C-alpha cells in the first residue's frame, strides 16, 4: 500500500487507529435539574476529609508527593497489604488504562464484559490493542464462562466489573473461582470494584480475597463513589508487586494532587461514617427498584432495560421533562440512587411519566 510522504503532509496527523476510539459521554448536566446520571453521591465529602483538604490547599505551591507514600501506607493498612502491593492514580480509570498499557499493544487482545464501563474499549484502543467485548448473560451479569472461552494466544488482560456498571449486577464466588481456574496465569485479571462499598451480596467475590493467592489478579477501586471525592480524581489498585511497580512506571508524574491525597487519607479513617452513608443508599435503592420495577442492584444505581436505543432516549427525555437527569444507553437507562429526598423526587417523576 502506498504511504504518503510525511514531508508532503500539510497538517499534523494523529495515529490512524485513534479514529476508531468512541467518544466517552459523561452524564448530562443542567442547572436546576436533579442530576442522577453520573453515579455521584448527594452527600459532601466526609467532615474529616474537608478539614484535611482545606489544610492541604495551603501547600499547593509545592508539588505533591509523587509516590503518594502516606496514602499508599494508609491504603496498605486498610487492606492488610504492603505498600509495595498498592498503587494510586488519578481515579480508578487511570489505573485501568495503566493496566492496558503495561501488558497490551498492537496485536494483543483485551477482553471485557459488555455492556459495561464505557472506557474499557477506549483504554484498549489507545494502546493499539484489540477489544474483545463479551455480552452479558441473560441475567445481565458478566458472562465469565464466555469470557474464558474467548481467550486466545493474544489475550493479555481481562476486565471483570463487579458490581457491573451500568446493570448493578454481581458475579458469584463459585463462578469467579471456576473462572480463575480456567484463565492461564500469565493473563492479568482486573477486578474493577468501583462500587464495592455498596455491595451487600455475601456470595460475591472481592479481589482482596484473591490477590495474594493469584499473582495475576489485580483489584481496582476508587474514592469517587462511596467516599464522595469524585471531583478530586483518586483511585487505587492492589495486588502483585511486579504489576504494581509497572503501574507506577506508566503513571502520569504527580498524577494525584496534594489535596486529593489528603482527602483520601482522611476518608479512610472514617470507616463507620462511610458505612452509615452507604446504608442510606442501599435502603433507597431497594425502595426505588421496587417502585420502578428494576432488577436488584448491588451498586448506587438501578438499571431499567429497554427494547431499543430509541426507547432509552425517550425514557431519559421523559425524566428530563420532570427535571430528572438519568443516563441513557442503547440497552437501557441507568439511574443514580442517593438519599431519601432525591429518591422521593425520582419516584414522583416516575408516577407522572407512567400516567
């Protein structure tokens, strides 16, 4: 194939494979409407975190600790791991992208569930690797059996989203352990647990129970959801020290700012208050799911499946007419669950839509 002479180009040209990257669409925003489209909590950061962040603001003329030592030490203690087994990043998204970077490139494959977190195919394509999306089961769960069956010699990484975003479903411990046995040990399994603090299913696995026994398992979590620090962008990954070291090598220098580090450290120390807050969400999601006829959720949102993308868009538009912003997907509508007051507004809008 004839290739253009770079000297003849009149404008810079980005890498061609970037053209295929889908644009990430954040939740809608509108002044005066109730925003239930981005899975953000309604409550502010924990009081201890606000104090710590306020103090940290006075230091922002200096670069933050690039190694995030204090935060990693706090996380290691929280998780029962060593500092060498913990990495932090600019949100869990940065760590998910880092996992793709450390193991996959052109010719390699990354397996992930679909519909799931929209950024998985973006992270994959950036490196030139090939996305292998695997449809959810009829119960809208990650299809671990199908994901294992999709493994080839080119597979480098598998994302498992638990609870799954946007369906709120979980996998069982038995299915996950069967999956672990089927996946070759050289393939990284990233257990994306962004919503783990809202999960109450005792039968669902947690990465912390497996990272020591399975060197290819990495847990990924965030301070954006339950901790109420979405605007700070701080997440963490934990597992095999070799993989953690590689994540640190590809991380953006000074990627976690000083205010974020201070807020995260303080938030970790307020475990009981965090539990109280998540219990409010759990109570309200059961209330909302029952009223709207949604499937059971283990996250801070509920999922309303639809027959088509048009139906999803129409339902989202109907909510917007009643000042409620929800997230439309081709397969359904996701609605963030927060506190009792906002749930009441949601249910009132739903009654008007139904009638």
